[in-house]
C-alpha cells in the first residue's frame, strides 16, 4: 500500500485549482439510470470512487465514455463522462462494490423507478459509523416498493411501479434525499419529502434532474415536492466544485501560515467553514472564481465547532479543523453530531503531539506549541487528509500509511500541495 511522506514546517504559497465534487458527481452519475438517453457530465474529478461507480453502472448495462483533452499544464483529460443506460441488463448492485463505496446503494431508487426491481447489497458499517439504510428503505416502501432484507441484500420490487407519497425523514440524510428525489422523479403522482437534506450536492442533483425533464420544487429548503413524470431524457451538466476540497486547502493555507488562492470554486459553498477560519485568525478574500486564504497573525485562535447538516458546519470538514486546532492558542471543543464514530483521527493526531481528550461526541483540543512528525495511519478519507494537514505543520518527517483512502476523494493531492511549496511525496508500495 502506498504511503505519503511529508517534511513539514513550510508555509504554502500559490494557486490550487479545485476539482469537481466527488459527492455531487456520484449521485449525478447514478441519475443516468433514469433515462435511455445520454447524460453527459463535465468537470468530473479524477478520484477512485468515480471509476468504481462507472464499473457499477456498466454492470447495470450502461455504456460509459470518457472524453476530454489534457490541459496546458499537462493535467490528465477525461473529465467529461457520457453515460447511456439504453437498457438495464442487471438490477444487482453487488457487495464487492457497495461495501467499498456506499454511494453504490443510490442505484436502488432509480432502478425501482425505471424497471420496478433492484437487488442492492447492504453497504455495511464503515470507519465513521454504522451508517444504516433504514431511511432509504422505509421511504421507498412508502412509495409502494416491497423490500426484503436477506443474505446481506435489499431485494426490492415495485410490481405496480412507484407511486407518490408524503415522506418525512426522522433524520436529515443526504443519501436518502438523493435516492428518493431520483425515485420520485419517475413515480406516478406527487411525492413530498419533509426534513430533506439541503446540501449543495442535493441542489446540483435537482438541477440535473430538472434538465432531464423532472418537475421538482423547493430547492435549498427542507421540503421538496416532486411531481413524477412518465419519461426523463438525456441532459448535459457541469459538476459543482468540491466544497470539501476547497475547505481542506483553505485550512492548509492557515495551518502552514501561508497564502493560497483557490480557483474554480465558490466561497459561498463553505460559508460556515470560512466563518470559523476568520474567527481563528484567517483572512479571506473572495475572487471571481474562488477565494484567497491567508493567516493574519503568527498564531491560530481556538474556536469551538459543532457539525450540523447544511448550512451548518460540515462533518466532512471536522477532522481537518481539528488538525488546525491542535496548534491553537488556548483550546477548542469539537462536537460531532452526524456520525457516532468520527474521531478515529484523534489517536493519530496524538502521535504527532496533539493534546486531545474525547468525551462522548465531543473532543477537547488543547493547543500545543508544535507538532512533531511521526508515522501515522489513515482510517478514512477525511481523517487521512487531516493527518496530511497536521504533517504539513509538524516539524520533521511525517509518514502517512494506507493513503488509498485519500485517493478515493482527493485528486492529485500531493501534486497540488507540492506545487505550492510543500515537501511531500508518495512512496509507492513495491
Ligand atoms: C453523505 O453520506 C456523504 N457521502 C458523506 O461524505 C457525508 O459525510 C454525509 O453525507 C453527511 O454530510 C456522499 O455524498 C457520497 P447521510 P450519506 O445519509 O448520504 C444517518 C465523505 O467523507 N442515516 O446524510 O451516507 C447516518 O447514519 C463522506 O466524503 C440513518 O440513520 O450520509 C448519519 O448518522 C463520508 N439511516 C446521518 O443519517 C439512513 O438510512 C447522515 O447520513 C441513512 C442515514
């Protein structure tokens, strides 16, 4: 398995182009199963989860073509993907794919809506929590699906097709909202989703579905009204910028005391993160295609955070902010309310000298004067990148093992950081 070696302590200066959002791209790709025409998505990120999902869609019978030119900097092309699911030849989403990438389970709603059946593996738990599927299952049942869970699979049929329903989610779920939005777009009658997620990735999915002919009201609110249509058609759509990648590099600028310009993105997508960074002592300048982030003084102030559904502080930025708070003046209380086990980075940050005490869902971070490089192990995507950020700030050498997690969601991370002065390299496993 590859690892990443960082020799820390260098302020980062330069420009980083933000990629398209993985967490938007995955549901957008799944939406292609709703039509026999071609859905073309541009600004796709080059990350492992995208290839995994292409494999799954092809197993369902879709044809996927990657186009695009290499750019002037020699960056790989192939950011435009045309998916045509003319015929659905298999309705099974196998364990091998869904256990690696739970977004695979999003095919359940579209397959039920289009062909009336789906057999989808339960994703199982992961490093950040148990992550059940009950909200997806119960909402699809309310739309007329019969779902049996046996042998680790959700076997779903909708003999008479899906019909509109009034659904209230007990918990705000990004995935369940996406699954139901897609299913309801092709159902008979009107579906109302109450307590729906409002994440920008949901808004991006609604934009594509609308272009495909769906009738949806209520974007950016927690009440979505979807009037089902008989047929959806092909469309073209540009994937929104990755707000979590944007926030991660914003923290890279602040933790190293440097200045980074982030392009091809929108500051408005990470308002809650920028508010905390400003309180912590960062300066943010909004530009026409992104933002410039720098640190105003020598230190970082401790600021408390609590993760919440959008527009609150994102759980996917919790580990990165914790890395920053390890070197703050004073202390910071970090509370995780979305996932029950999302502090796996704490013992690894402690190996670099961080002083963190976990009490249930909260972690008290007492700032230390310096972090010192060590060997650490990545446990999930955002935990991994928090170790990269801490390694950039630490004195000496940090080696992060098991970096395949990073490759699932950060495109060319070491190249982007090295271009801004980081001493970082990938050590390929032999
Ligand atoms: C999406 O996961 C993201 N993944 C996650 O990003 C992100 O952390 C999460 O939303 C929250 O913002 C993708 O978009 C591919 P949820 P998702 O359903 O949809 C509970 C990353 O690092 N729940 O909104 O799976 C669940 O256990 C990843 O990029 C149920 O109880 O998350 C959690 O506590 C990790 N029953 C809460 O809801 C259900 O049926 C929110 O989860 C579904 C969810």
